[in-house]
């Protein structure tokens, strides 16, 4: 019995880490699929609308049954917060990032998304959601971890090096008008995502019903993206091409796994903070690199391998610093343990 209790405690402590890895893996697969179907003429905005409508339905049903006894009363202020969160995470972040795949590759996008942890860390310090002790080992580990991840991302982006495996399908970011448009979309999406990480923790403290909040956020995001698409998407584009079921699989993956996992990310940020919530973004680079190399047959370069090593090393340092910091806070009795009905099931 004692062994089972210890094993259960270990698994409970590992939940946020395992969930984060799963989120990044699903997102990498989704980006690859979107890039494929967008290249065949399907509108990226339509994909975003369909996936968020699906996720709104699924999350609303879960919230209705799992949070009916613990959901706080809804106020106009919370509705406004949900509207802003939907604007940041769905309309400005996910819609623009998905649309950018019409102009740049998913690998380039995943590299750019590595900037999110650094921006979130700076914002968390500014809004006093994160502490940084420059002289401590934990503080130094977080600083050097972020620096290493950023250096790895830059290596992936700027330095190719010799080709390790030859292929004719390699596609990179080009300094063209299309690349500029895609890059601008990514920058706006990254900034929106960073502010979302900061705001969502503040909102969950006022409205501690993560499923209901995520469902409302996705509802507002769906309405916003549908409104935008009504002006810019032609009627014929709403008819998804079958293409062997690839379009349907992409929408289902995006709506159920990727967008649905937003709830899990909200829960993680509420318990672990915004920096931890964005710390695993570098894994997206690694997963995208592996998928594009071994699934799509793109040519890996030495710079990609070196960059991936720096990214993983930086992620380890940052998480090590956060783990040590959390241990110290727990010893001081400064951590509150928050349960969630969906996570525990």
C-alpha cells in the first residue's frame, strides 16, 4: 500500500509535465496537417472556425456535468474577461497562426513560438506573477534556460549548416512579401498568446471553474472568427474537401485535442503559473522538426540538430529552476493545492 501511495504521488506530480508534452505533440501534428491541407486550397480561417465550434460544444457539455455543483455565479465582468481571452487566444493567436501557414512553414512558426516563454517571463515579472532572484541558483537556472532556448531557436532559424539527410521537399522561410505577411501574423499571434498566459491566471482566481471559463472563451472566439470569416472567406470555401478524410481528421484533432487541451493549459497555468505554462513551447520545435524530417521527408541540417539540443537543454534548466523554487515555496507553506474534477478523473 505504501508503494502504491508513493507511486500515485509521483504520477500526480508528473501530471503537468506529461500534459504539457502531450499538448506540444498534438499541436505539432496539427500544424503539419494544417500546412498540408492549406497548400491544397482550403481556407485556414474556416479550419479555425470549425475546430472551435466543435471544441465549444465538447467543453460546454463537460462543464455542464462536471462543474454544475462548483461553478460560481456568472457576472458581466467575467463575461468580458472571457470575451477578451477568446480574442487573445482564438482570434488573434490561433487564427493568425493558422493563417500564417499559408505563407511560412510550420517549422518556422514553431521556432518563432519559442519566443513566447521569454515574453511571458518578462510580463510575469512586470505583473508580479513571477519572482526572480538573480543571485540564487534557481534564478540563474531560469535565466540561462531561457537564454539557451532562445539561442537554439535562433540557430534553427539562422544557421542551416550542412545537410544531414538529402531531400527535395525542404521548405524554409524566405525574405519575400509572403514571408513578411506570415511573419507579421506570427508576431501578433505570439504577443496575444503571451498576454493570454498572464491574464488567464488572474481570471481563474476570480472565476475558479476552468472548464466553464474555457468553454466561454472558445464560444466568444468562435463567434469572433466566424464574423471575420464572413467578410473574407467565399461561400464555396466553407465546403471542406474530403481528400481522403484528411480535412475531417484535422478539424477533429484541432477541435477535440488541440483546442480542447486549452482547458488543461488553463489548469496548468492556474496551478503552476504562466511561465511554466509556456515553458514547454520549445518542444514544439523539436516535434515539428522530427515530423517534417521523418513524415514529410524534409532535409534536416546540422543547424537544426544543434538548435534542438540547445532548446532541450534550456527547457531542462528552466524547469529545474522552477522545480527547485516550488520545493522551497512548499517548505515555506506558500503553495495552495487546487483540485480539478476533470484532471483527477
